[in-house]
């Protein structure tokens, strides 16, 4: 019973962690990493003993570090003319005392910024060093769009093109002034009053003021009555 609860809790925490970091990676400035690598290099740290170990894996291979089981699913790197970047999609589980594999981490790790998708574990730490081996370049349609620490202006044209269609459309609408609302459009049928009408309106206004001044206040009428 206890082992079943541990598995369920570990799975729930793993899903929460993945969704949080997926949204975080999506909000970072985007960049294409089109080169597929056949091998990758990881580094593992045992926080208790201080032991550091370098792991070299081929795609699809599983390696062990302590109680961790690390499987490399994909590794990509940027073009030589682009800023250096490497990322790997990893599946990491931990072998429990009951010989069960509990999920620890599933997602992308970045070589240039390990803290973006860092694995959270009380004993072990794993990060990506780089992607190596023969690489093949894919076309733009199959290139993965991933997060990168870019200093590009987030409101620039190229950044808006990389965003999703909904975000790009809303951003364009925010810069489009468009026509004025109906209540702010001037009335084209309006004609200013003639000088004679203006004079008549002013005379009527002044006569009204004189009438108000001539009427005695109610308090004065009460004094005269007494």
C-alpha cells in the first residue's frame, strides 16, 4: 500500500514539474536548433558524497548513476554559425527499495543554461554538457523550437513571427490604431449657429440672470411680513 502511494505521489509531482517547466520554456525567446546528434555527454553529481561522474550516452541508450536510470531520447545542437546551444530530451527514473522505477524528470535540458530545466532531487544532480557525434541537418519544418537566452527585443518583428498565431495576432492588433470609436467621430451634419442666433441666446441668458437678481430671497420676504 505504501509503495503504491509513493508511486502515485511521485507521478503527480513529476507531471506538475513537467507542466511548470514546459510553460517556462515556452515563454523564453525562441530559437531553432536543427542539428540532430547521435551522442550526448552528461555530468552527474552525488550531493552527499561529492562524487562527480561523466556519462556518455547514445540516443536510446540507458545509463545508471547511483540509483538513477537515465535514458537519452534526443539530442540537438545549433548550427556552427549560430550562438552555441545544445539540448537533450531525457527520461530519468529512480530505482526504489521495492525495485520500482519512480519518475524523476522528463523533458529538455539545456547546456547553456542548466537552471532552466534543472532536475530536482535531494541526492543527485544531472546536467547536460553537450551533444557530439555525426549530426544531420533537418529542414525548417521539422526543426524543434526551443527556449534560448536571447537578448532580442521581445516586441521586434522577428520575435512576433516566432510566436504562436494567436499571440502574434493580438500583438499586431495592439499596434493598430484603427478608426475612432463611434462616440468620438465628429458629427459631419453639425452646422455652427449664425451670429444672430448667438446674440439672441446671449440676450436670453442675461435676461434670466437679471430676473434672478431682482427676486428677493425668502428670508427678506419673511422680515417684511413681520
